[in-house]
C-alpha cells in the first residue's frame, strides 16, 4: 500500500517522539512491502515563531493532500505563562480540528499487566480494563462564543442536533464492534446542552437494539472510571468533559506516554498521542515514544493494515516486558533507556520478526 503522511512534530518533545514514530512506520514499510512518503509541516509555537500563525494555511494544505496526519504535540511555556497572549499554540490545534472537520476523537484505554504497579490504583481494580472514550472534538465551550474583560468572562457551551447525532453514531457503531455497551456521559441535571445530548441519544437507541446504552453524569463517571474501570466498554461525551476524562484515564495505564488516539471526521484523519509537549524535557532524550508509536499503529489499522498494527503492538509489549522503558515507567534498578533507545529497540524487533 502507498500512503502519503503529513508529519506535524510540533513543539517540546514532539520532534523527538515523532522521529521514533516515523522510524517505526519505515520499519513496517520495509518489512511488509509498503510505501510511505512524508511531508513535514509546522504547527503550534514553532509555527507562531516562524510565520505568526499556529496553524498556517501551508500546513493545512499539506494535511489536506495527505492520506493521514501523524501529529505529536503543541505547547510552550512562553505562552503557558502569559495569560494575555493573543495567539497560543493550542489555538492551532483547535483550528486544525475545525478545518479538517475532525469531530470524533477516539482514545483507547487499556492496561499492560507489567505496568499495573505504575498506576496509583489497586491492581484488582485495573486488571483487564479495556474501553474506548469517544470525545466530541469541534463543538462545546472550546468553540462557542467567548468574552473576557477585567470583571467578567464567559464561554458558551453550544451544540446542535447534527453535531450530536454524528458523534453518537460513531459511538453506537463502535459499541457494536466491541462489547455492545455504550455509556453516554453528560451533566443533564444542570446543563441544557447535556439535556439535548441525552434526548438525542435516547431517540437513537432504537436504531441500535443490540447496544445496551446507559447514562451517567460526568461527576459520577469521573469517579467510576477510577473505581470501576472494567464497567466501561465505550464512553461518549462532549468536548470539555472528554478532555478532562481522557486525561484522568492515564491513571489506569500508568502513564500518559502509553495512550494513543485518532481524530476522525470529514477530511484527513489524524493520529496523535494524548499527552502534551512537555517542554521542560525537550532535547533531553527522556520522553516516552510509545504513545506516538501506538498512534502509528492506529493509523495503519485505520487503512486496513491490521497485521502491521498488530506487529507494532507486539513490539511495544515486548519492549515493556523486556524493561526497555523510559524513566517514568522503568522498574526500580532497571537499565536506563531514552527516547531514541526505546524507538531503536522496537524498530529492531520489527525487522527481526
């Protein structure tokens, strides 16, 4: 198969982990007879510094002519510590999602038996947890009307029926492919937007009679994700709740450096790790590349290359079992491996498989 990939390393640790993601893609191409070509583009703080725009039109054009986007992370302390900044790296990420029509963020959450001890949760709660969070990505407070002065500020949490229906369709269909259980997370006891979500979800239920749908307020869901993670199969929720909930799930995997994601919608699909840019660690060979590498696996699987995705996952699992890990997940007394070394080990595994 031939695929053209838009590569957006972004900021902070992004370029380092992206190198490993691309190296793994190249190893798969050599091993399995595929042809992957790459076109790199600017996004985030580096784009602001270069052209004054966190998602330049030139970058959008690169994304639109690609088959898929492999993205790393955006963010820089220069902007984090300046609340009055007019342009922010994260604005580029929101613009990219909006212009590419990426309304469905899919984040798998699964445990690794050898890393259960890295979670703050008890092993007996975690073992066997395996669910997917589907987050609406282009609506809600992040995109609604905003206002701020010295005495008042507001963000408008607005959703329309078509926006809700299309993300719920993705969620119901995902549940059909998995264990036929969907949990709709909202705050319908307080928020009008959530009541519309719940109304539409209930209207759609009869279209999916093989799916057991239940409903949960976000505060209860936030607690039960950590106390009963095995209860869930597919979770669907709105943008803000999904942002918070999916970061919370890093307590289940033991590290945000292990969580990949995809963003799907109207145009080019995008694949990215869920963690941020960690600018404090940039250039230090500390960052965990596994979420980036697993995002590459999701990219390949999206295009029907299941065998190739499975090989990447096997390589990642083998690296963890062999204690080839970056510092935040390494066992006490284990050998020291950096971003480059972990990536090289996985490439070598793929080549020898």
